[in-house]
């Protein structure tokens, strides 16, 4: 997609996510399904919870963004392990699980 659109080869296509039509349609479909089911509201409320704010304060945003941009699965797994090792992380994971039922 990047080569076709810009005439240059890209090593990492993550930055093209919003422009990549198939991925964009998938994200739109998931978002629409979450909205119709009412799960989006539950997830938004959870994102604004004290537990999520505490987790956000624990994480280094630049490190998370870098790991995601690079597609560094090992780093992402390490971040998830760090989050899930906390009481807040376990509570948030449980609430996400409940919201998605």
C-alpha cells in the first residue's frame, strides 16, 4: 500500500494503519459492533476509572509507543506482564473480560 501510494518502499507499515483500507474497515466494523452492543460505553467508563489512571501513571508512554511502532512482541508482552502483575492491572483485566461478555 505504501509503495503504491507514495512510490517508496516502507519497512514498517504501522504508520499506514489509518490509511490502509482493509484494516480501517475492520477497525470500523469492530468499533460499530462495540457501539451497537453498548460495550463501548462500558470500556470508555473503564478507561476513565481510577485503576486505569493508576496503570497509565505506571507506564512509560514513549516506551509503549516505541514497542508498538516497532512491532516488538517481546517488549509488548513484558509491558503486559508488568501491568497484570499489579492489583490494578488484574482488576482492569477482569472488568474488560466482564464488559466483553
